[in-house]
C-alpha cells in the first residue's frame, strides 16, 4: 500500500459526479426527540470517474491508470473541479485567502487548511495535497518568497518558514489542491457496444485519510 504522487487525468475527472459525505448516527428516543452524533471529525469525498469518459481513448487511459495503481491498492491525486482552490472558483489564489495559523515566535511549520464558513459556523479542512507552484503565503499581509523565506511540502501540505513568524502575526496562504483518493473497486467492466450506445462504466473513487 502506497500513495502515488500522480494526478488522475484532469480531463477525465472534469464532468465527474461526486462531493463530500458525512456520517451521522441518529437515535430516536421514546419521547420522539433525537440524539445525533458523528464519529467523523472530517468529511470524506466520493466521486464517479466513469461519467467523465467521452471516447474509447479515454477508456484506455482509465484502464492504464487503474492497472498502474493496482486497483484499490495505491492512492493517487484527484482534481475536484468544484472545489480545488483556496478561493472562489472564478478567482485566483491570493496570499490572504486562508488563515492557517498565528505566529508564536517559535513555530516554523504550519499545516495548510481551508475554512468553510456559513453563518456563525465553520469547518476547517486540512489540505494534504497542495499543487506545487501554486502556494502563495503572507505573514500579517507581508508576502513571503518561496524558496527563500519558506518551503512547501507538497506531499504533506506543510509550510516551513526559514524564521518563525513573530508572536501574534497572522499566517495566511492561497493555493490550489488535490484530493488524496483511491479506486473503490477492484474491477472495471467495459463494453465497446454499450459505450458507443451511451452507457459508461461506473468507476467509484473514494477519498483516503493521510
């Protein structure tokens, strides 16, 4: 079992169906009230890669990718076209997009994260697979230079500063990111006749924890 630092072909993931799922345990009490709880701190995403297939060449590309990952065995990167930036889909990542921490004068390593805000409630999602070359960083609105003032571990989603940010400073970042996933099946069934008739194979893909 390993994680391959390769992205599923983006032209095939474009048009795929999927998104986040939660697990909620609901118990209905004798008086009709409910108790709700969740064992998951973070959501998990699922997709169907088959929807994006548009030609037999796409099917061949899918099968080659599937075989190279040994089915469900190895993980890989997935571009979720509906949610792959630290900002709005129509905007470009900016250094002040996401607050990822506050300086204490000692800490030099910060985990990338994206915060989803609705009303007074928010959810912070750890970003483990940023896209190399897209990460921009600022400390209290002072933009930093990658390679000189900080480095990015694109395999773990961590920023490491050369010097720790000062006490009380806001550490912010903008970036593009992928979702770490694996195939959720060990079999892909295809039919040339069915494909030409408009039927596409179901190819489930599931987010993995890292």
